């Protein structure tokens, strides 16, 4: 447990000490939140869909989490190139504990990022319908973060080229985000898009956040939690396996 805690704390300290990283990682969610909420808000209201800020905010929270968590896998490649990973692997601890510590650290950082975006959205006018459900929303944020941190770890364990990792992640993350229903309702979409949204794990995370924060949902909270939990377990297992095969 000590190695898990140390690696978790390392990820957290690196995040807190890097003010530029915190500010830079908030730029894109803020751009989407403010430009879309105030730009498309009147159109959304005229279509009889209600307040677009309330609809959009959970999606942007999910966006900030997925970008931060999945890109945390790049730190594995960085540590491999600079020798830190080799030193860690040489320690008398299991690679599984190393992977879990790094994953929990990345997931915690991504969850903190989601909380910051939630606070900014609140300052911009977003209001959750039930404050008592906020702890549940925080758990969903952590679950989303664990899922995509494990995915980033699995992909980074197979690569040793940072540019290649960035290209693959950008190719993967943008469709996951745009097809998750973060920016538009899933009701009334063509059947092909609905099918893609059902395959997209981020769809269930954002849906769960909407249910807990604004009482809007598409799949149902129980379905969301079960799907997220199942995929998280699978990706943690895959990430652990691929991480154990790293050659340093």
C-alpha cells in the first residue's frame, strides 16, 4: 500500500505545483462552456429544450475529466524516456501496485479538474437541482477518471513514442467526446448515432452526471453506473497486463 500511496502523492504534487498546467488544462473546457452556453443558449431555449447551461455543464465537466485523465498516460512515456520508470520498476514491489498508484493519482488529478470546472460553471450560472446529490456526482467523476486513466495507461504501455501517443489519443478522444451527447441531446438522433453513443463509455458518465446534477437522463442511473464500473474493471485489468509487459 505504501508504494501506491507514494505514486499517488507524486501525481498529485506534480499537478498542484504546476500552475501553468492547471491554467492551460482549463482553457479548452472554459472556451466550450462559455462560447457554447451563451452562443447556443437562446437557440436551445427557442427549441423548447430549456436552459442550455444546465444541459451543457455536465458534458463540459466530463470533457475536462477525460482530457486530463487519458493524457496522464503520457507521463509513463515521459518517465520511461528519462529513466524514472526504470528506477521504479527496479524497486522490490509488484508492477501491479505501481500501475494502480499511478492510475489512482491520475484519476484524482482528473477529478480535481472536474471539480474546478464545476465551480467555474456554477459561477457562470449553472445550478445543480439537488445539493445532496453532489457526493454522488463526485463519485461518478472519479469513476470516469479511473476509466480513462486506465485507458491512457494501457495505450501508453504499448508505445514508447510521445508524438505517436498524442496522435492516437487525439484521434480517440475527440470522437469519444463529440459523440457522447455532451453537446446535444441523444433523443431524436438517427439510429446510427444512437448506436455509437451507446458504445461510447463517456456517454454513460455524462448521462449519470446529468441525472445527479440536473435530473436529466437518457439511459438511467443504474445502467450508467453498471456500464462505467464494468468497463473500468476491464480497462484496469488491461492496463495492468500491458504495464506488466513494459520493457525498460
